[in-house]
C-alpha cells in the first residue's frame, strides 16, 4: 500500500505539474493575443493618464475588455502606469494593490511573468489547483518606439483546469484500486501455489541432500587420494626446482664468475661497469677503474708449476678483495648478493694475471691512490705456496670517469694503458692515465704494425762498427748493428724500435734475419778474398727461452758455409735471470760448435761473479757508461780497471765500447784493455764501407751481387 500510495502521489504530482505547465503556456499565448487587442486603447489610456484621465478611452477599453473576457476565462484586467499606479481595473472590488506586486515591477522593467494566485485563505501549494484559483500574467506595455509605458495584468481563472485535474485524479485512484486488487488476488493465488511447491521442494531437497552426502563422502575419499598424489608430485617438483636452481646458479657462476678465484669475470665486470657509469652520469658523480697486472707471474708459474700459479692467483684475489675500502670486498658482495646501485666496489679477474677494480663515488685522485697504495703494501708480504715463499708485485693503472672516458671499453682500455706505463716506470707502482699515454700507445701500435712488415719489405739493413786491437790499432772485428729505413719516416732510431720488438716478440724473427744476414755477409767477404774478421751480434734474452736458437745459428752458418769462429754472440746479463739451466745449455752448445760468446754491457745489470765462472764465456764488454767519464777518474776509472783485471784473471778478452777520444783510449790501454770500439775508431757503416776496411790499400771494393732468397 505504501508503494501504491507513493506511485499514486507521484503520478498525481507529475500529471498535475504537466497540466499546469501546459495551461501556463496556453494562458500566456491567450494573454499575448489579449494584449495585442487592447494595445491601442492601453497606449491611449496610459498616455492620457499622464495628462488627464479621459472617460471615453476608459469606456472603450472597458467595453473591449468585457467583450474579450466574455469569450475567455479572464477574471480581472489591470493597467499600471510607470509610477506603479493602477489606471484601469475591470474588477474594482479587487483590493489587491497590484502596483506593489514584485511581478508588476518586473513588467515595468520589461519582463513578462506568470504565476498562480489562490482563492480564499488557502495557502499556495506547488502545482495544486482548486476551483477559484487563477493564473496572474504580467507583461509590459510598450509604445511604438519600444519604450515601456506601463504594465498589463490579467487574472485567468483556472476552474476548468481544476476540474480536469480532479477528474484525472479520480480516474487514477480508481485505476490504482483496481490494479492493486488484481495484484492482491494474484499474490494470494501465487502464495497458495508456492506452499505446494515448497513442500515438494523440501521433499526433493531431503532426497538431494542424502545423495549429496553420499557423493561428498566419495568425493572426500577421492580428494584424500588426489591430495596424496599432489603431495608426492609437489615433493618431486620441489626436488626438480631445487636441482634446476642449482643448475642455474652453476650456469650463472660459470657465465659470470671466474672458476679459479670466484671473482666476477670480464662479462659481469663490464656489465657492472656499464650500470655504474649510467648511475654516475645520473648522479653526476665520479668513479675509477683500476687495471692490475701481477709482475713476474709468468716466471713463477713456469718455475713452480700451474698448480702453484693457480694458488697464487687465488691468494692475490683475496688480498685485492680485502684491500677494497669498507666491507665492500667481493667476497661479502657475493655472500650478500649485493645488486648494483648500492655503492659497493667491485673486484674482477679478466683472465691470466689481470685483475680489475671498480671504485664508486671517488671524490678525488687521492681515494684511488690510497686504495692502490694499500694493494701495493698488501702484496709486499710474501705469498706462501706450499713450501715456497714468493714475492709478486702489482702494476696498477687507474682511469677516471668522466675525465678519462665515458664508456666501459674506453675506461678499461685507458686503465690498461696506464698499467703498462706503471710497468715501464719500474713495476710495483701505480700510474694515472693521461692522454699522452694514448697518443704514445697509438704511435706505438702504428710503429708495431710497420715493424711487422719491415722484414717482408726488406727495410732492415745491417751496419758494421769496427773493433780495433788496443795495442797496434789493427782491425780485429765488427759489431753488426741493426738499422731500419722506414719508407714513411726514414731512419728509425734503434732505441725506438728495438724495445718494442722485444716487447711484442718480433725481436725473434728480426734476430733470425740478422743471424742469416750476418752469415751471408761473412760469406761475401770470404768470396772476395783478403782479410775476414769475426762479426759479433747482440741477441735478445727472448731467444734463450726457445731450444731452437743453437740449431738456428748452426743452420745459418751451414747455409752460408761460414766458419763458426767468425761469429760472436753478445748477450746481456738478463739472459741468466730467467731459465739459467736452459741458457747455460744453449751457450755451451754454441761455444762447442766454435761460436764465441760475449757478455755485453757488463756491470750494468745483475752482475754476479758466479755466472762468470759457470757460463762458457770468451769476452767481457765494458759498457759505454763507464768509458764516458773515464778521463775524470773516480768510480768509473776504478770500475773499468776492475773489469779489465777480472777479465785477465778469468782468461777473458775485454772489449771497451763507446771510446770517443784519444785520452779514453790511452787510459784503457794502460789498464790492459784488449779491444776498443767507438767513434774514435769509426761509427757504424754500411757493408760496402766495411768491406773497404778489409781490403788492402789501393783496392777498390766491388759492389756486391747477391741472390735474393
């Protein structure tokens, strides 16, 4: 019933509202037509009212209003002038002062308005219309120029509308009553049917419940069985997942970590470095990359074996990790699983004896230098390898971001360049990268590339510096000196390309060419007849790391058909610092074949009297650094005198090199020196000029003809 009442009320209100709105539009249209009909008289009356009221105009307006009112539901008509005074009113009994009505003021302001007025003492309710109610319309009265002269008020009775609304509401009430009666009957019928259905459904529910309980018991049994199967499958899956995780961890360790030291490898370090560079760029911070190489590692690895070498690398990795500031050692990083971006430093092994360090947020070069110095101090303590104690020093190169490079490859390359600079400075030190290092490295690389093709292009030549007997100034030999005529840069100083050749290993094939060329030149001198003197040549210590040196020299002598006694091999003291036994065996074999052996630059290296006794030597050569200041006396004179005396005691020939003036020659002769060479006697010269020294006076040497090999 509440719903029905609400629906009836809503329908009544909606219907009444719509009917009132339609009636308002209808009345407004009728009043506009009414106003047009009254317009001439209203203008005349309002115009006359300002001067003096005219009865004929008023009477005419009254007749017209009455006629029009009789044709409609008009109840009252008023004219109000601009002062708000009523100048005409049909219903004189109406005492309502329309001039004070706000709608009258709106009409005088040029606006049209409409609204309801109730009859009697009833309060006005929205869209509620009863008999006696009226609709009041106010509209402005304008002259022909559009000026507002006054306002016209028309009261329109709503008796017909009230009757229409009342009739509609009665029909609504009857319809609602009939509808709800039918609905009530339908509900009663439905309720009766529902009771029967509920009883039937209850019976069926009991049957279904019994069947469901039976099915539930069977289902629970299957669930228990399936649960057990799933538990077993889950157990098997957990085992498989654990095995897969172990496999993935192993694969990751193999892919990103060094198997020997457990340090990150090159791949992981480069990835970490690239991420660190992105973070440093975002935070506008600096980082440093250190490239570390272990000095003399190869010698220890070859001497003690690879097992000892591996143990040395493991201990070196631990020391490097411990030297990294704070608790950011690599071991702790691996244990904690620290990800990039936490500010942790990194240590990695790139391969062999090469390690790298990544330092985050380095405020100045002092930070990296402090870490580098800590590493050097840590390596000063001997490494214990089984029963051996060995010392290994680090050479460290340091490059900064963004000063020394913006990419991972560039920083690693520049740190590597700085590391080589540290090695050149004596090892066991660190070096900061500078641009001049790269320029030097590029120059060095270009020189190396040209050097590799120099043999094929026949760019090497041998010059020969004469050696003279100190007593009678007779020619007793030559020293073969290598010269390189580079087509692009002309003559390249030996001090520039010889060290590079030794560093790159190119000195071995170059020396092989020197050996062959020397033997061929000796053969040419033999073929010309006349005097032939021995030729000495200097070999790098790298040759003595190979067992094929003695056979190589013997083969060159055999091919040229030259006596071994015409060849002298000069070696430096560094030959005896690596594999002593191998060097002794090679030199002994050469000397037994007739080749002479000389120690070059004696006294400038790791001189030891023991190897003078042990090695098969023929000659000692006094280095030019001792001869240079010989005339000034002092230590150099004493050293030269001692070397000459030592050679005499051991039965060795003594040769002084770098003799540039007669005073030096006189002092060396007085000390007992056997042979001399230097600018005083002649500089290094091409083979043609050297040939002239071998011929008797007045004989002109012929230009040699040589078959190309």
